[in-house]
C-alpha cells in the first residue's frame, strides 16, 4: 500500500498537512508494509527537507500511489484518475460551488473519502481540526476584546508558532470582571475551554453564572439543554433534543442578559431553534458585547454573524438596531469574530493533532480488512457512482438542486 501526501493547491494557501514527518515515521513503524511519497510544497508548514531528513521520498508525480491524502479540496485538473483520495470535499451538504468537483471525481473513477465522513458506527466524527478551531477562536476573541476596548494588544495567532505561544500571550492581558459564556460539548468547545483554563479563568455553574456577580472574570460552559427548553415544559435528555428539535425553543436570553463575551463552540443541527434572533439582539436585555463565533453559521442561530470573516481581517461590528455591519469600534457595535478557517492559523499543531487521529482511526483499516467499517462508511464514490450512503447527492450531482 503506497500513500501519497499531496501538495495543497487551494487559494488562499493552506499550510496544514495530514501527516507531519514525525507522524509518518510513526505510521511506517506501526505498518512497515506502508510506502510513502510526499509531493514537494513551498507552502506546507513542514519543509520538504524535513520529510527527506525523516526518511521519506519526495515525488512530483504521485501516480504510483494507491491512496492520496490532502486537507482541502484538490483542484479538478490536479485529480489523478482511478485513485483513492482523502480530503475535505465540502460537498456532503450539497454546496453548489463544489458540484463540479464531485462530478469530476465520478468522471475520473476516483474513490473519495471525505474527512467529514470518517465516523463511528453511531455517526460521531473520528477526525477533524475542531479542537484547534476552538483554541484559535478563543484566542482571537480575546484579541478582539483588547482591540475594541484598547486595553491590550495581542499579536495575530497566525504569527505565533504553537498553542503554548498563544497561551503565553494571553497570560499577561488585563481583564475586568467579565462573564464569558461558552456553548458546546464537543472538540471545538473543549479546545476553547483549554484556553480559558490555561488563563486560570474561574469556571462557574449555570446557576451561579445566572444569579451572582463576581469580582474576577468567570466562564460558564453550557450544553443544548441549558439554552433550549421543551415547549411542553418537560425536562428530558440531550438525545430527545437531537431527535426532536422541533419540540424545543430557545432559552438563551437568560444567558444573554448577563453575558459580556460569548464563545460559540456548539454544533447546530437542522431543525434546532436559533440561539438568538435579530429581534432578540435589539432587546435592552441583550448584554453581549463580543461574539467569537467559532461555529460560524451565516445568518443562522447566532444572529450577529452575518458573514464569515477572514484571517487577514477577522473582526467586524454588528449594529443591533439595523442588523447591519458597522465598524467594530463604533460604540453601538457588537464585536464579531467569525473566521471560518481558524485551524489554518495554527498549522503546525493542527497538523500534528490531525495526524494522530488519522493514524489511530483510519490507517489501520487499510491493513486489517477494515474490520471496524471505517472506510466503508466514509467512502462516498466508487466505480464512477455514489455509494449507497451518499445516493442522496445524486440530484445535486445532476444539477437538479
């Protein structure tokens, strides 16, 4: 089995990679029958020389490889027919801008495995960059706070080498006794939680957060049943919410009344209530002044997120009364940080972490007959057709939706 590490070709450039030199060494140590080639790249966070020193061959032509591993979408003209590919295709939600890519994958008889489709039998994702989105998102939120209030200045995350450097910069910032709300219970939220804990910000219970005042900054981590309630008043389980979101309504405003800084790290499922609407934001009870929206669903459950921002220009302002964008330093503005590719700002750590997960959950499947069914569940296309799990994309492929 020969694996190829492809050069990332999408713009803006992405410096991440599925496997660092160190992780590739671990791969061949665990699976000596695996062969590796690395396509040269002048943008990858790990240099070509680093791969060569680790014992891996550089190859401009990966056509001898069986499996090709990338991070972002591979441009159509760079796809090699009749291969197995792993990358984020951004097609499983029928994204119009990548319809042609999926059509090309089928035309070229490529077996596509989207990183998002690598899941357990219960549907839970096995790999991803979520933790690093949370880490960088929390940092960027505090950076925005300093810029808004002109109380401190933090360097951009992309200029720092690793998470430790982010934490070191956060350690010295002066913070008043603000209340910070963190939503979510997955990798994104726990990545953000790592940063809050590293800053030694006190974590408090929902009850204390809602009812008490503090003389120091505090944070509260909330899950779906904290900020949603059943319309009939019953208190059931998270699984009931996931199965029947239509039976719930938002209870988020009780948090909005007392929150200064909101870090949105939750996953938002189809049919779930919006956390807060544009009308909610107009209310005098809406106290949130800064939103770090890591989830970044545009015009969705976090109403202040009206567009994604960029690494180059990560912050904008939201006018509560007009529901429009204004300068984030305007006194009326709610500050919004909604970068949608946050892990790109921490490419070294993100790549190392991704490789650990990929080596643990995916690579063994190539050598054990896929006994856990990981590859079977993840395979989107085969022999020029969509697999049974992904037949729902046929109309999308045909251009009918």
